[in-house]
C-alpha cells in the first residue's frame, strides 16, 4: 500500500478532520488537475478528464466534511469507471 493509498484510507475513515494539503495530495495522485483561485477567492477547482463534474474545495482549515465526501465520491466513480 502506497502513502497516497494510506492517506486516502485515513481520509475515508475520518472525513471531518482533513487538511487541505492532504486532500490535495490524494486528488492529484488520482489524476485530478488543480486550477488556482482568481480574484481573491479561496476556492480551488479540481477537474478530471474522466468526469464531467468539477470539484470546488475551499482552502479553509479544517475543510468541511461535505467537500471531503464529494472528493471521495468522485475518486470512487473514477475507480469504478463511471463518468
């Protein structure tokens, strides 16, 4: 099991206490690209070529669980081959 896999497993087990840097690493390791915020926003945009959805994650500490659960759901859809 790689570090990214262990980090993903720990995020799945506890989505309420996740740092932005950890979620960023997991999303990038699963093939997501990140677009930095513009115009004073604190929300980063993640997209994946296999998904039509776009994830928007705020860089607040800690990240709210709803954003983490959306990211977990998107990763699960990629692993299952859904669009």
